[in-house]
C-alpha cells in the first residue's frame, strides 16, 4: 500500500506540558485513520504539526514520501477549528471567497455543496445554518479542489445525535470516493463506526495503533452455563489467561486477559468432566480496549 503520511518520533512541548512525545505512525492511502484519546492527549497538536500550523520540537514527518512542501499541502484539505464564515453571505458566496484564497475557480462549488447535502440551501445566509450545517459547509470548503487527504479535528463535537449521524454518513461517503481521511476524536463509538484504523493517544504518547477490526475481533469474555455450575466455576479459574468472573444462578460471565477461542474453552471444560449447556462469545469493544490501555499506562 502507498504511505501518504509518515510521522517519525515527533515531539512538542508547551512550557512544561508534553503535548506530543516521540510519536511515530503511518497512514496508508484509502484509510479512515482515527486519532483517539481524551482531551489533552495530543490529537490536535499532532494535526497542527502535520499541517505546518505548529512547529515540532523534535522529530519529522513526510507527506507522500517527501519532505512537506507547498505542493504537497495543496493535496490536503482540513477542518481544524470551528466553522468560521461570513454570516450574511450564502454558502456559494462564502465558498467563492475560499476558492479565491486557494487559487481555484468556482467550478467545484456545486459538487462540494451537493456532496455535503447543502445545495438546496445555497441561497440561505450562513447565520441561518444549524451547527451541523455549518460543520458540513466547513467540510465542503476543505473539499474544494479535490484534495487526496481530508483532515478533521473532532468533526462531531457539539452536535446532536442527528448531526452526528449526518457527519458520519458524509465521512463514509467521502472515503468511498477514494479520499484518505485522518480524524481526531474522543468519541469511541464514532471512531468504531467510522474508522478503519486507529491510534490511541494519552498525554502525548501513543498507546496503540492498528486496525479497528483487529481490536473488535478479539474475544476475551464469555457467557457460560452448565448443569454443574459449582464445578464450572472451580474449573474455569484454571483456564490459561483467566482474569475474573461474575455469576448468577444459571450463568457465569468470565473474562480473560488474552484472546480466547470458544472451541478451546469448550474442550477445556469437557476434559474436566463439564458439559456446557451455554457458550456465548462476547466481542471486546473499542471502548473496552481503550479503557484497558489507559488503565495500564496510568
């Protein structure tokens, strides 16, 4: 795969605060790559550095395999701050101003308004837009000129559930057209629904990066039941990787500190003379993985 962004040991401090610490990661063409972490984890600083808005103290990064340049910057669209347009102008006039600043003609305005679902409101003043519509107009401005990369900082922040759903659908639609997307978010559910890959940050340090599907495929929790519940609870403590369990009269929920295959669990119980009447695999969510990483690195 083609690497579109490569970050090598990037660091940035603001006074005594280490915003980013020796961060290294790669983003491949076609990915929806999420930077996930709580507020203050270094997400916005990282995006600001790779957009040349902030200078790093140490480390380096490359766009498209080369040192960042004015030409590579033209291949990137971004929305870092809150939408900021002229309130008394309609979206067409506002985008014409953006096009002038970018050195583009006006021919792409209809496309980006249609893509973001704002073409029907092309004559409405910006001040009449909802916050979600303002966010979509900001994304439309970033898409002018067909950028290969779209960078979004907390794109659903402050939106109601309907607005979040609109932005989610829009991001997936843009990605479906071949645009690589890099977004920062503290909303685990949204990252899980949108992103193909994720890097988890905390206090400027990367705790994990990889495919979201790999995290979600890990099974480390099961529901079990047997006619011999007391024997089952005794035996399960000896299964490799056993972590803890809770129980009711007819069911136990058991957690492991590593990935467990259901067939191995079933075979283990059978070897100990226990016939399972219920075996249900519970996939780990991105939220579980995230919280585990934060707990391990406190």
